[in-house]
C-alpha cells in the first residue's frame, strides 16, 4: 500500500463530518454523541498539527488463535511519535473508590476501568502481532468529552490523570487533542526510555503498511490465467518490499505461496554490488535458488545449504551428518559458537554485507541468530546493526512445540521490521487445498493422520483427488497412466512432480525403478521434458509446482506435519495415492 501524503491527517475510515449523527450510532439507533464529538475534535486538531496523523474510528479486529473473539477500539491514531488507543466514554462519568460508573439513569457501573479497557486493547494488538512494539511505541488515553473531571482530585490513586481528556479540554480552545496525545506519549516514553524511539522518515509508512495488512484482508483474486496470477503475485509482493526497503533488517512471516522468493530476488538486486549469502536447510531449495539467481545475473549472492555453509567456513573440522544435526541441534550450536569466536578474532575476517535465510524455522534452533549476529558485523552485533532478510513460517516447522519455534521467531523479530504475508495468492482453486491443509494445523494433537485424510475425502474438494490401492503393482499401473498422458503431450512434464513419505525408502526405490521417472537431485534441479520428477516431501519443502502427486505408504504412520507440507506444494491441484496398510510391505 503506497500512501500519498497530501494533508496532516490520513483517514483509514473517513466519515462525512457534517453527517456523523446519522453514521455513528448505538445498536438502538441513537447517536453516540461522545464518539461524534471526539471524531470532529480529533479530525480538527490533527489537521492543524505539524505531524502527519493516521486515523481509524471504530476499529474492529478479530483476535485469538481462531479469530473468534473481537475487540472494538473507538479511535486509533498513529504518527511518527507513536500509536495511541483512544477509549471514549460519553455522558457523565463518575468514579468512587476506583470504580467507574455512569452518573445518570440507574448509575450503571462499568465492568472495567476505561483505562484498563484501553490497556487490554493495546496488549491485544501486541499479542496478536497487529502492532510490533519494536517498530512503534504504543500508548493509551481515555476521553470523557461530557465529564468535567479534574484528574488531580478524582484520579490520584490511579496515577492516570495525565491520560484523561475530559470536558475541560474538550471545551477549551487552548489545548488541542493532538498536543494532548503527544504529551502522553512523551511522559510514557520517559518512563520507558528503552522503548522511546521516534519513527524516522519513511518508517511511519512501513508501520502503517504492516498495520493495514493485518487489519484489512487483501482483495479476493478471481483471475484464472496462470500468467496473470504470476504477474499479480510479483507486483503485490514487490510493493510490499518497496514499503520495507528503507530498513536493512527485514523479517517476513508467510506461509506457502505468499511470494517470498520474489521478495528475496528484489533484496539481492537491491544490494547487487555487495557480497551476500543465501542460506536454507534444504538442498533442493538451495540448488533451485542458486540457479534462479544466476539466471537473472545476480551471482553476487552465494547460495548454500546451511550445513554446507558452516563446513565452508570451517573446512578443517569434520562435521557429522545432516540427520545428526536434525536430531540434536546443540551439536551444531556448540561448534558454531567456537567457530564464530575464532573468526572474529582473525585479522582476515570480513563479514558478509547481507545474509538471507529462507525457511528459517528449519534452522532457528540450529544457529540462525548466531549466524546473523556474527557474520553481518565485525563486532558480533549483526542482529542490531547488520543487513538481513529472514523468511519463516513456524507452521511448517517440524516438531514445532518441542523446538520452541515461536519463541525463536519472536526473539529475531525484535531487531527488524516484521511483516506478515497473510494470504496464499497462487490461484483461486488452490484455495481449496490451502483450506484443507490449514485444517490439519487446526486439528487436535491426538487427531490421527488417517482421520484427517478420511475427512478430506469425505468433503470431496474438486482440487484434491484421493485413490486407494491394495498393493504397489496397482499403484504403479495408475502412475503409468499419468506417464502415458505426459508422453502423448496431453500434460506437461515440467508441471508435475511425485512426492513420497520421507521415511519410506522402500517405496521411494520402487517408484524410482519405473521407466521415465527421475529422482530430482540438487546437482540437477532442472525439470526435463521427457521425465517425471520424483523426490520426498521434506526434500521438496520450500518449493512448489502446479500439479503434485503425493504417494503415501500406510496413512496410519505418516506425520501430520509432513502431510501439510506435501499438500501445500501444489499450486493447482493435488492427487493423493494411498497404499492400504495391510499390503504396504508387499512390493512384489
């Protein structure tokens, strides 16, 4: 979202100032005069301010893990000094023994203090990552536009009087609401001086972009042309990148199909005169990215699988196997800390100008932070001062809870601009696959994979077909039908891939023996025009193609995480081939 500044106040929810009584109403149709008066006052005062203000009224946001709850913020303001939640209470408000109540009518007491209510909304914004506290300072104020409450007399015990805008100020012509908000921000920043950072030029727009992306879902895309979709995807995410490009430290959170590769290429192109390195845990992904960068002339950026990269830095040390590090990341961490300490002490050490980490959830606990901190700064302070771009999706993290991936993600996100790519934008009919895959993430921990597959089959989504086989020979015959269609030119070789359960070598070998099937390897990731490519689900993580065939041996045993990863590799449609568990060991 590019914002063109043409006046000091930018409304994200503009209402006609002359007609507010018919717009801002209670459920019973009565005008909400408190909010109406504050709407006009905020608009009038912010419009005269020397700062640019962004303005929301009646901001409703779904919160919680399932987005089933909702908060309703009366007004939300953002400027370069910070962000403010404004809670409004119209009518006459009283307070006795710390308890707030409305003085007219039956004297109804309030369930919560308005100040606590505003604070609760603030933390809802923070905890749901709608606001990034490391990016922008967020504060709260209350407005009682009809109550002449002298805070020095009525709020001494609460120590919150400076946060109250009452009828005294509302009727005054000497103090503006914008100046009042700035004074509150200044006071609280003094209390929390470690967070007291004003936004620099261009950073307000970054913060607003992040906010808007979480408040307003992107529009529904309805085109069916593959080429049109790709063009749209590139434009959208390059716009995102441009909104972030003034920050050297960018953290992108997004699921499959959100266009992260596009942003990575733009980042490399931005620093094409500098020396960079691109890291990931997956060999196939590393090889694919390497080829893509070379193809567009971006050879300044080296690309490595993570273990290979560490081995390059430390050639004298014999590293254990890839699988060993997968099981015990402490082995790698211990060695890396020693290595990086030795590198920093070396007079020949020159840090990288920038580092990109893709699929970072795979290596959060294997030293991602250590790499960023040590290899983008001469003094080992790269997380704070270095240049880097980090992509992650904790939902695709193997053993997510055990590895505490969310905690690692939060730690790294503190130091850069954190942006969330919310929506999968590959193709319209792919939404069915995404929806089914997301149901896996939402399922209970004790839900069996077989139950999940049964539910998918029962719903009969057109983008997903499921076939059952009593033995491997039947399954092979089915695959040969696909091979015949490919040979006859009815389908394109380069648009299909077969993915298998990563832990069943016997099944993989059986499929590899089929004529015209080729194992996809890092040393040759190019799809050929006369071969159907085959690899495992986890080996293909981070990549995707139009049509995916998942071959699963014994659905009782396949990991839910792996099923999710396999399903989300498909851009257009998905075919799941299931071997019956009673015959899964019969390969004859």
